[in-house]
């Protein structure tokens, strides 16, 4: 079965609150499926087998790894901004 075989199917996305095609769910996370793809689509087709058949073990791990907490992202951005600021200060000295 091709990777786009279910692309025209639609269902309500619990995250967005409206209907979306499977094609959206299949590519929404940097070209990989949403981490809820199996939970959302299992009742419509064998979504677990679909994922196993079309993605590498590394991709599957990336799909199902929960996102980092927002505070972690914010702290990382602050550290990056400090680094850029310090590098600019060193160049100006």
C-alpha cells in the first residue's frame, strides 16, 4: 500500500477542533506524522501497521517522542540569546 493511500480520509482532529485529512496528520510534524496518528486513526484503518510499514525505527521514535516542556524551550532560547549577545560584546571589544 502506498504512503498516500489514506490521504483523502477525513476526521475531526481533537487538537485543532475541526476536520482534517489524513494527509495533514501524516506530514504535520516536520514531514512526519503527528504523535497522535495511531490513536486518532486506528478506528478507521490499521494505523499502527501503517506507521510500521512506512517509517524507519528512528522515524517512529521521533514520531512518538513527546515534545519537550515549554519551559525547557524558553530556557534554551534564553541561553542562545545570551550566547549571541556575549559573542557580539566580544567582537565589539
